[in-house]
């Protein structure tokens, strides 16, 4: 498995965990008094975020991306829904590379 393929999968998982944290766990904490939702989903999201950064660095090294592309991909991980766009664009990049 290439580092780009791994990065795409991690970006997708990280994006899903971020939305779960924001749209499910946080409301459960504040409106249903269930703070454990944030504890566990937050922990999983934090782990996936660290994995996202590690995979980003691996893909950067393998693909020889510019510094600014890496900065944009890092910032993308901080914004809800953007990791899904990143995954789609990286899929297109991978498809172009294989054809």
C-alpha cells in the first residue's frame, strides 16, 4: 500500500471522527449530560489526528510535495468536512499517477 493510499484512508477516518465528535459527542455531553461520549470519541479522534499527521509526512516524503501543499493539507485536517474533499482530490491524484 502506498503512503498516499494510506493517507487517503486515514484522512477519511479522521474526517468521520471529527464529525462524530462535533455533531454527536459534544451535544451528548452538553445536552444529555453524557461526558463519556466526548472522552472516548475525542480520544479516538486525537489518535486519528496524530496518524493523519504521520501519514501526511510519509506521503510528503514519498510524493515530493511542496511545503505549501503540506501546509494546506494540515490546515484541512482542522476544518470540518474538508478531509472528505482532501480524500477525493488525493484519489484523483492517485488515479492520474497510475494511468
